[in-house]
């Protein structure tokens, strides 16, 4: 059982505390994605697991063994980097087999491992090529193959797709997830791309300033964010947020209108809140009689969807995503119907969710 557990781990560079104190448990065979904005500590945390950064306080255990003081090669992990880190003078076969040769593995073992990894990744026709003769996606496969041949207990990925174009990123996302499903190895993957996190992970860990804001299954975090930070970080376009007053009858948006609903937080009196609604959960209606209405400022047609940016009477903008093509233009006034079942309500001061 290859579980990874971090208990009270801490990292600082001088007086700058990057990870104050962090607890995290990763199950055997789980695909966990660490996600968050630049500077949140996700890559530092991955490097601490890999043994490339020291752990100043707390414990890191892999498969039940404390590894704080073990070197990277003693931890039975393999890491795939953002820049591939291939040896330019070695061909694909040599790059993939180099770590096994350093470990003085028998030639038959080396050849067998390279053959298996090449078959998994479709690299057999490329084994005699140099890195400069490969595309970006092929280089990333070689980097993955180099990790696979070691048969590690844990795979670590540090933003491996950030150097690829959009189409290739989609393809490689599917390949990495397929690889994980085949190997069943514990995988920890770092990215700043929330689409990668949502589509690849068994569990997402959202980090901010070295702290875990929320961890759980992708759709749980999307549907039930713990706070404003998670709510706005996951989802594209991001969640609309409106200042409101919650009452027993719904939400008063001031000059922007009101939302009548029983989906309000438990309370004894009216309170100031931030109302959240995702763009896909707003429907367009005739403006007459609508509780909330806005003026279309921008129309973006992507083919499958139409993205509208509307201006509310207060001057605030609200984003609406409608399926298909919407017959509307800038200057049109439209009604905006919020799906009550998809409303989110956050404390105006703390940002914590008030609706579960």
C-alpha cells in the first residue's frame, strides 16, 4: 500500500514562510492534483515529497515509512518535470534506461522495462531518435517513460503540460490519466490549470499561501466550495459574485433587483452576504417582470455556447453562458433568472460558505 501522508510539514526560506503547517493524506493508487495560483506553494510541496527540498518540521511518510531524511533515490519516487529534462546527446532508448543503468540493473531487466514502457506510450518507432528530433508531446512521453521504467511507488508531475499547445495539452491529459488507470500507481500532479485539475483528478487539493483551502472530489469542490477562494478558482468562466442581503424571502440585491427563493442560510435576522451563481446556471428571460435584468454589453459566440456579459443597474457585470446561439446584441435588455438550486451564499466578512 503506497499511501503518502504529510503531517504538520513546514517550509520557510529565511523569514518567508512558504508552507506554514500542512496536513494531507493521499490514498494508495489515488490521482491527486495540487492546484492553486502562482506562489501558493504547490511546486515547493511536490519538491518536498520528492526530497529536492528539506522538511523543516513535521513528518512525511511514504508507504508507512518516514522519509524526511532519505535522499530522492531512496524514496522510490519518479518525477516528471515541466521542461522534460532529457539528455540531448542520448537517444530515446538511452534516456529511458539511464536511471536503471546507474542503479546497475541487469541488461535484460533494462531492456524489458524499456520495451514495456515504450509499448505503453507508443514510443517503439522513436527509440533511436535524439530529443531534438521529437515534438513536444513526444518529448513528454519520453520523460514519462523514463519515470515508468523505474517502477516507482509514487509518480510526481510538476506542471508537465504547460509547454504544450492547447490541442496537445488535451491529448496529453487523456494519455496521462489513461496511464494512471493502467498502472494504478499513486500519483501527485501539480498544475495551475483548473481544467487539468477537474478533468484528471480523483481528488483535488486547492492551495493558497501554503495552506489547504479545500480537498475533495472535483465535482464536490465545484458544486460545494468551502469558501469564496475555491468558488472563484474552480470553474470557467468563474462564478458571478454579487453583494446581497439575505432574508427569509431570498436575497435583496439593492438596485440590481432581488432573488426570491427559500434557498437561504439559517439565520435569525437579515445579514450581509455574497451571493454566488455560476454563468451556466443563469437563464435568459424577457426583461418585463424579471426580478433581475441587465443590459447586454458583449456577446461571444463559441459555436456550442454563447457567452454574454451583461451590465446590471449598479454597473456591476454578470456573465451568462447559454447553450447554442443566442439571438441578442449589445444594448439589448434581458431578464436573468437564477437557478435557485445552484445558488451559493458566502459570509460577507469571512468568505466562508453558508449553504451546504
